[in-house]
């Protein structure tokens, strides 16, 4: 066996071992992610220096910076204020309430972790449902008491002429069992919508969920001169419309599945609020009142958050020169999305949490900063940072050892299949695989393989990598698939079968939306109809302007 083939085999062996460990979780995911640091140098695949550099690269710094800003939003309860304000604006009709919960959850999970968003939203949903339930019970008891009095009077009159009536007893109301069933279904629909919206919302931004960061890191790893093709603005332009479409279809599916499409009842057009709806509105209002007026710290965090989003969007918009190129010489070359993320994170540790007072100049102004490192240390998901780093180390070793090129060569026969069919099938495979494996681990394992396959069948790598990345977040079927599902399941409203039934359709909706996105607005955005000319090795700078010779392929 040649030394080149031996390198590929060694690299493949470590990847297979890590894939098994990630799938079975025999040791923690983050600990498995550290294996390349030990075994790649020992087996002579890569030097320790090369491997360790991958664990805190540009993409991981972007992730850390974004998470620090998200922690500050959670710390000052800004996310709860936004959630309650939107819900109060949208209203409490059943359909609008569900839509409100989904919009708020999706929006928040774009910026803070899906788990934190779900953990905050489910208690609000639970409080609203409990209050609606209690109010409905009180109203029903009053109606039954009034109805029973009238019925007894009628029966006494009837007894004189009808001897078959037994002791004037009132039969049970047959509606009560139906109402209980409906109430259970509403509870299921309202809680499921939160975990589904959290998973959908995380796909809309580059920092929203782990797989998005895996794609960003692996594009930089495998194609170093890619001209920053996947950045915050380009990802948002592609994934945000997809998120909106998925959210609307998911809402319609949950409406049909749990509440029925009774528009008059659900939307309440032209009708007054019922006692249940008033109770739900009062719960939201009471929660909002508990928060009090917006504090100085909350306002500052909101300002920093908005500033960060603006800096991300305007750094390299694509259609005009961004601030990086205008303000700094060769800024586009040196400044990436991680720079503004870490800059805002630094400001959060400097800016005061209390309003400065200039009345007494002799007394020094002492105020705690907006964010404390102890809070960050406690809330930062360090395991995800290591998981991302391990994935980048695998991708780098695969490219340098020649394993990626070998895998790509084995997949050459797939060139006879239409590219849209390849993308759809791969999306379905990922959506099923991610149900039983971490979404970051799924993306880490599959994306380098997809990249190799794209090179071998001469299609744009992003044509299969983008759908694969998004599909890694479609963990809708099982409670163990993702933390938001587990949180919702723990409240006891949903059985596993309920989640599986809804989740199968949600997976189909997700794959449909991704296939639509990649074949419509995704094409011109990422120039997916072109294939950059490359040599046999996948590590070549595929998107470097001198090498960019368009290869047209019918889709």
C-alpha cells in the first residue's frame, strides 16, 4: 500500500471511530471532539500545531462573540420583554396566539440559543394555557349551575305528564368530554409550535445554530480563497425567506392537525373576545407589568444588539462597498464577521449597567458592567465550541490527507443523476440522521463528503452543502433529537407518538422548502449554475477569481 493511501486510511479510521462515538455518545460529544488532537499526530496524519489551530479559528471566534451578546440579552431579560410585547400586539385568538408564539420563538432563536429561547417561552405558553383552562372551567361551572336550575324546573313540569322520567335527574353534558379532548389538542399544538419554531428560527442566521457555523468554517477550510461567499449577509438573504416559508407551512400544519381550520373560531373575525381570550391577555399583561419599565441596562444591551446586526449586514453587503472596505485599507481581506462580534462583546464588559450620575463630582461613579465574566463562564456552551473545532480539524485532515479527493472519486457515478434529485435525497438522509445524532456532529460528518461528491460530479459544492446544512436542523420527530424537543416533552402534554406524527410532516415540509430555496433564489445568490474549474484535489482554492471558469450544467 502506498504512503498516500495509508494516510487516507488512517484519517478515515479516526473519522469512523469519532462518528461511532458521536452517534452512540459513549463519552460526551465534546470529549470525542478532542480525539484529533491526540490521534492525528500519533498516526502521522497531521502535526499537533496544524490540528490545534482549528479549535479556535475565525468561525469559532464568531460563534463565541455572538454567544456572548446572546447571553447579555438573556441576562437582562430583554428577550422576555420582546416576546411579551409581540404577543400583546398580535392578540390572543387561538390561531393568532399560536402564530405569535411561533414568530417570537423563531425571531429570538435567530439570535440566542434555541434551548434558551424554548426554556423561556414554554413557561409563558404554560401560564397562558393554565389561565385559559381555569377560566373555561369557571365559566362552564356557572353555565352548568344556571342550566341545571332551568332543567330541574322543566323536568318537574314534565314529570306530571311523563311518569317514565326518573327522579328528575339531569343527564351528563355530552360536550364536556369533547371539550376536554379539544383542550388537550390545543395544549399539544401550542407547546409543539414552540420547539418547532425554535429549530426553524435558528436556521435564519449564520450564528443561529451550530450547523450553520460548521458550513461557514468548512467552506473557509476546504476553499481558503472563496471570496467570503458565505457571510452573515449572504446567509441571511438565502435562509431568512426559507425560514418564513417553513414557519407559515408549519403553522398551517399544526393548525390543521390540532385545532382544525375553523377560521371564524380561530381568527375570531368580527367577534368579541371570549372569557378564555381575556384571561390569556391578562396573563400576558401581568407578566409584562412584572418586568416594569425598560431599564438603562436593557436599553444599552438592545442598542449593542442592533449595532452588531447592522455591522454584520453592512460589512460586505455584496451590491455596494461595505464599511470594511471603505474605512480600512484592504478591509475586505482582513476583516470578517468575527471582528464586529468580538468588538461588541468587549463593549458589553466595559459599558456600565447603571446610568451615570453627574450631580456629585466628588463621589466616584462605580457601576457593574452590562456583563460579568462569571455569568458568561456559567452560560457559555463550551462543548459546542469544542465540537465545532473537532469538526474543522476533521475537515482539514480529510482535505490534506487526500481522503476527500478519494471519496469524491468514488462518487463519480452519481453524475448521471439530476443535481436537484441528489440535493433532495441528501437532505432527506440528513433530516433522518439528525434525529438520533447531534445536529453539529451530523453536519461535521457529512459536509466534507458532500463537498467531495460535488467536485466529482461537477456541481457547485454549495448546491449540496447548503441543503445539507439546513436539513441538519430539522430534528422534529423525537424528544431526544434536540434540547427544545426535550424541554417541551418534559411538560407532559405530548406523547412520543404525537411528536413522531407531526415531525414526519415537518421533515417533509423542511426538505420541500430547502429544495425550493436552492433551486430558485439560491441560484443567483451563490451562482449555483456555475462550476469553478479545479484540479482533482478538493483543497484547491475553488472560488479564487483567476480559477473561476464557468462550467454550465443543465439543472
